[in-house]
C-alpha cells in the first residue's frame, strides 16, 4: 500500500503547491512511483505548476461519477514515474465527500509508493477530506508570525486525526536575514510548534518563475536542492536539512548579505 502524505498549511500562499510538486518530482527522480493529487477542488494550481492543465481530459470528479476509468484521469509527467490526478474543475468542493475521496485513495494505493495530496487552503471540508485520506502530514509555513500562528492552529486540528507522522517544512527562508537574526529561525519555529523539521526551503526566485511557467520540476536552484533533501528524508527517515544561511557566513558571506540588502 502507498504512503499517503497530505501537504497542508494554515495560511494560504505559503508554498504548499510548490512543495507538493517539488517533493513529487524529487521522489520520482529517485525511481519512486509517486502520484500527486490536487485536493483543491474547483481550482487547479497543481496541474498548472506542473504544466499539464491542457492535457487533462478527465479529472477526479469524472472518476467518482463513473464517467471514466481511474487510469484515464491520471497523467504521467515525461521521463519519470510521476503521475498526477487533476482536481475536479466543474464541481463544487462540497460535492466530493470525504468517504468517497478516501475510498478512491485506497483504491489507488496499490499502484503507487507515495501519494501526495496538495491540501486546499483553510480548514473547511476540503481539509478534512484530504487529511482523513492520509497517514502522514507535512505542514508548510514561512518564517512569518502570521503563517506560524496559522500552522499552530492546523497542527492542533491534525493532532486529532491519529496520524502516524507530522512534520514541518519552513519555506521561503532568507539566509541573509537568518545570519543577522532578522527572521524567525526554522529551528525556533520547530521548537515553538513542537514538531520536527522535514526541511527548510530558501527563498528562491527560480522556483517561483518555473512554477509560473508550469515547469516546477525543471528548476535547478537552491530551493530544488533543499526540497530534494526533504524528499530523501521522507525515504530514509533521516533529518538532513538544507542550511540557507551557509553562503552568508564568513567574509565572503557578509559581502553577499550586504549586496543582497542593496538589491
Ligand atoms: N521558496 C520559494 N521561493 C520563492 N517563491 C516561492 C517559494 N515557494 C513558493 N513561492 C511562490 O509563492 C507563491 C505561492 O506558492 P504556492 O505554492 O502557490 O502556495 P500555496 O499552494 O500554499 O498557496 C507562488 O508564486 C510561488 O511561486
Ligand atoms: Mg496551492
């Protein structure tokens, strides 16, 4: 059976879709059979980030309504065992029941090593639907107080689901601010929230540009390296964490941080 992981957050716009697409790509590049599911019924960010939105003839709602076979609603990305089931575009989020969604994920579980579900923003029905289909959760936050506060609320809700594992991904961390102590440190966020870090992802324009081009998997910058490390942690159970402050330490680092401040 697959390992099912929901990628969630309290606050919207912190990087759930980017992290889901990035982790999926990193797992699949290691030969791991991975299915990504867009839990955001009504919107379709994940297939846009991966550039497959025009290839989708059927979606999750069509499968549930019996309009197509499951395999017809799953697209493979080129060159690796990465698959995506687009979210339901034409239906209302409320029409997809948690029990039906869970049953669908259960059916798919025999065919994949990992199923990652990009959770919709907020803590409404879509949240419950996505979380109740998973045994693991990754909570994405940024090092901003409002995002951490919302992550805390979501963690409280998640603790009621009896999940097997919950970990944190701190996204958009600026190493230059970190060395100067001008941003919340991910280690402190982990301590405050009382959950372990799965990864730290630096602020990186490249991943943002590639996401907008529908090519998250093609990004090669620091964020990609960091997400790769997090994917390896998922597979090995280790906790190797990217250090976004490294290149800003020492004399050269101080110059880099100074230049960044002027940029
Ligand atoms: N590490 C990062 N560095 C720079 N931009 C990022 C990073 N992570 C996400 N973004 C950008 O932030 C915005 C929101 O990310 P997204 O993944 O869509 O968030 P969510 O799914 O939580 O709403 C997007 O424009 C995305 O490209
Ligand atoms: Mg999203």
